[in-house]
C-alpha cells in the first residue's frame, strides 16, 4: 500500500469537539419555531445532523425550505455564543505538528463550515496556519456525502489519490472519501456515532496520533 502523503481533514468532530456548541442550540431554536421530535428522531438528528451543512441538518429535521435560512441564522447566532464549550481533541496539536514536519506531507481542509466560520476557526486556532488548501461549503455546489468537496481539495493540492486520505468522524465523511477515490481514516475518538464509520474505514483512529502510523 502506498504511503500517505496528502492528509485532508474535516474540522468538527475531527480537529475540534464542537457538538455541544452546535447541536443543543439547534434543537432549542427548532423548538422555538414549533419543531418537535420523538426521542428516537432527536437521537438520529443529533448523531447524523452533526458534521453536515446547516441546511442539510435542518432538512433532516423536516424544516420547510422557507424556514431554513432564518432558522439557520438564529441557530448559528446562538451556537456562537457557546464557543466556550469547544475544545481541541487531545493529541491534535502534536499530530499536526509532526505531520507538518514531514518533507513529503501536505495538509488540507475540506469542511461543511461556511467561509466565515472557517475564518473564525483560523482566528482561534494557531494550527490552522498549517493547512495550505481549504475547501468550505461555499466552494462547491454539492456537499458530503457527495465527493465534490474532497475532489476540490485533491485538485487544488495537485494530490495523487492513492496517497491521499480524508480524516472524518461521520458516515457522510466515509461515503464522500470513498466516492472521491481516496482513503478514509475514521476519527472514532470524536465521532457521535463511531460504530457507523469503523467497518468501511481504511484506517481507524482511536486517538489523533494514530494517524502518524501512515
């Protein structure tokens, strides 16, 4: 198997733990607008709606198209008052520092975040400077599980697919990676639904530093 040289990362649930920033806020705003769910529906949306675009998460909650934009704006406004709930996963800084020192390694981002959200991420976390290629949800018309965000990163990096891995924490990350023709590393340490991503993964990361083996 070729050694991995190109590392494309998701952000939420992979580099930083943001689930408690985003998901409770989403359900609070949805309840305010009269959207309610059974415990089973709540659990499904909580697990599968994290890590995809805000629009798609709201569609999963059966929000009408006319409500999506104003509800998403309210949701994100509330969520960003809770940035104190966000943490960097242990081992991320060390792993990125070590990979960045490899002469043949290239680091990139392919995220469902909006451009202004990525700007906020970059402002808050110094290690964001290590990513020379960044693809946000505004850079492609289609989003994960569609492969377009990862393909855009591969193209921008000039990467060779057999030596490229996408690191993510959701089933949509896995599907997008394999549809793009690259390897997938399952960040089970940060996944809200780790069992869903382990079987199809090329690599399983119990800790971020496990990635350095490849």
